[in-house]
């Protein structure tokens, strides 16, 4: 699993790591009303990358209202 961006990000300086996780959190907030929800988008963007996370958020459908 050394090919995941998350494993590489830990070798960067602390300020770059903070920016990476802040962007992951931002993607999760944007995608909280999407199919994967807040936590799904947070884990996806933290593990793979915020760039892929925003792509997934933009193509995923909105949550269905429960009635």
C-alpha cells in the first residue's frame, strides 16, 4: 500500500500535511449532502487525495430524502 497518496503525504513537512487534511475536510463539507455523506467523502479524500475527492463529490448524486 505504499502507492497511496496518504502514505506519501506523511513524509512531507507538517504544514503541507495540514493543508492536505484541511482540503480533505473541505471536500467532506462540500459533499455532506451527497450520496457518500460527510464521513465517506472525508475518508475517501484523505486516503486517495482531495483532488479525487472533489471529482467524486461532483459526479455523485444527491442524497434521497427519507419520507
